C-alpha cells in the first residue's frame, strides 16, 4: 500500500513544480531564439552595415520558427562581419552566410519552411534563402527589392517571409544598385565588387 502512496506523492510534486514555473522562465531556459523578448510578437532588429543602418520588424506571430531561428543567430553575434554576397538588381539582396574572405559560416540545423504563413515576397520584405529542397533554410536571408510573386508559394513551396523593413529602405535600394562581378571563389555571378559588410545586428528594445 505504501508504493501507490509514494507514487502519488511524486506525481503531485511534479505537477506543483511545473505549475510554479512561469512560461517566461521556461523560455529563458531555452537557447533557440524563443527566449529573446518572448512576449513580443513583433521584435525589431537593427542591421548595421557599411552602407548604413536598416531596421527590420520581424513577424513572430506568423513566422515563429523562422523568427526565432534568425534571432538565435543574432543573439550569438553570428552575423557580425558577414557580407551581402548576392545582389540581383530589381530582385534580391542576399547575405548572412559568408565572411569577408568568402568562407561559409557554421549553421544551426535547417528549419521548416513557413512560406505558407500568408506573408508574401513584396518590396522591402525580408525572407529566408534556401536550396531547392524547401526545408533547407538555415542562416542566409534576403531582402526583396521588388514585388517578387514568383517566390511565393503556389503549386510548390515558396520562400518564407518573416518581416519587413521599417527604416532604411533607401539603404537596401542602394545596395541593389552596386556593381557586381563573377566570383571565382563562390563560383557565381552577382557578387559585389566592393564588399557590403554586416557589422552587427542588434535586437532593439520593445516599444
């Protein structure tokens, strides 16, 4: 008779302990980006670049996986001294994956593609870059410098939008017009001749 009593006592203690831990406390123990301003559905970040500063409002309500993943890289200062390595005028400004020496940065695991969240690849939105497989985004992102309907989901998966520029649209537009060339190191076109460097990205205080 003693064993059931002890089991019930342990169960009660576990329930009490779980109830005593607030959601914020649980989020604080995580290290996946969800612990950063956990109650803020629209955190803002400032991207400081060699061409000027850009402020982006992220949409955690519609793209929680993508936003938390992005904030995790920001929190680890992993975007510092990376470059915008792909500039296609009238299309995209892409970066966040390579150092100034064109060395690839380490990645966290690839994330689920949230392109069906209702956000579309409109002018001055931010979205995740990926490979052909839809669920291969990790750290690289891009700014849309046009209304890119072809990047939205349809019969196939699209590219997940997770925020929009709220300050510095002119900076991104200027980036989209810089001179580019073919890079032997990256084996690709559309690489800026003069590197555009992300000096750092910081999370801004909530309103």
